């Protein structure tokens, strides 16, 4: 319990990942798709609510802010669509599970190792002052290891692996980091810490916990 209190964001991220894994294991596509649609709607509402609030407070927003907002809205829509596409593809449950595990491993290792051993502000300080180089390296290594293991499991089960799935696995680590950085950049432009508190105080909203998943599944939509 002490660890959970000290790593609330990590704990919520792991819980969301475990929930999605359980849904995939149950192989209930309609339920999964419904939850994806609801989650996409919540993320859009979270984003638009804060953008509207800041627009009303300031009277205007910069062109760069609007560009980031448009990129984030597109990422939410295409990421959600890509997740559904990934799920309904041949062996969809398997490669969706592998991709999610890669992203969760990247995020979790980056936060835990970065907080324990890293120096804040050493990785893209202009976007997120708490990110560390040590965390980024640890997250990258963890993601690559999980992606490699997932690819081997796929090959053992199927005796082949779709090149498109392999391509997604290869770039999923940098893409997951890019999604997190894009969301951090938008928060800094809007002057907010979290997009919401539906998952509890100090844990952020759905956008804060799922931003790393979105670009990976958006790429999946393009390829699959």
C-alpha cells in the first residue's frame, strides 16, 4: 500500500493495463469496442473542456496551441479507431495484447526507474520538467525486451509474423514516448497539470494515462 501511495500514476496505469488484458483474455469484442468508444468520448470531453476553459480565461489561444489541440484530437480519434481495427484483425487479441504490454512496460519502467535514479528535467525539459534521461532509457529497454518476447511468442504460435505487426512493435516504444510528450506539451501550453481527475486525485485523467497508447494504435490503423 505504501508503494501504491508513492506511485499512484504508475499504479493506475498498471490497473488499466490489467483491465484491458482481462478483456482481451475474455475475447469479448463487443464489450471491448463499447469501452473503447466510451473512453474515446471521455478523452475528447476532457481535452475540449480544458481548452474551452483556458480560451474563456485568456480570450484567445496561440496558433501553436490550436495546432497541438488539433493533433491531440486527431490522435484520440485515430488511436481509438486503430485499437478497434487491431482487435478485429486476424489474431487481433494477440497482437493487441503484445502492443499494450509493450506500452505499459515502457511507461512503467520509465516512471519507476526515472523517479528512483534519474534527475528531473534531463529529458525534454521544455515539455515536461519531471522526465529524466534515465527513465527514458529504462523505458526504451523494457519496451524493446517486451516487444522482442512478444514477437517470438507470436512466431511460435503462428510460425510466421505479419510484417505490419512487426513494424508496429519496432516503433511502438518511440511512438509511446512521443504521445506522452505531445500531451505534456499541450498541458504546458494550456497551463494545466492534469486533464482530469476521474481516476482519482494525483493520478490524472484518462488522457494522462492513455496518451502513450494512442499514437501506436493510430499507426496500427494506417498499416492494418
